[in-house]
C-alpha cells in the first residue's frame, strides 16, 4: 500500500469507526507507556498496525494504540530491524536497548 493509499484509507468511515471502537474497547491510553488521554486529547492517540503491508486488514489484534512518542520509537526501531543493514543479532540488540531503560 502506497503512502497515498494509506492516507486515503484513513479518511474512510470504515477506518474512523474501527479506530473509535478500538480506543473505546481498550481504553484511551498508550499501550506502551500507559499515558492516559481524555476529551479532545484522545485524537492525539495513534493506532499502529503491526502488519503494515496488510493495512486494510482491520483485525483488532493486529493493532496497538500508541502516543506519538511511543509510535515514533516503534517506527524507528521497525525501520532499524527491517533496514538494508538489518540487525545481525536481534536478541543482543534488544537486550542492549533494554539495559538503557530505567528500572522502576
């Protein structure tokens, strides 16, 4: 799906209703960091498809609700993992990344 097709699909009633219902069912919070949204701020939540090649497949399990910061992070990590150079040892790379995160 091209960027233009993706953008056009997101303007359809089908997509808007799916997004609204997904957020209603799961709650208006980022499923990564837990930031909660309410009122007009709910529009800031982004719905990320785990399988972007099949973007029009609206199976709820294939989507995650993210804030813009977490969505940007997921997109950057995805590009790194899919990139031309790739990641030679994904498990070590993810463990290293995890080691930089603060422990609560």
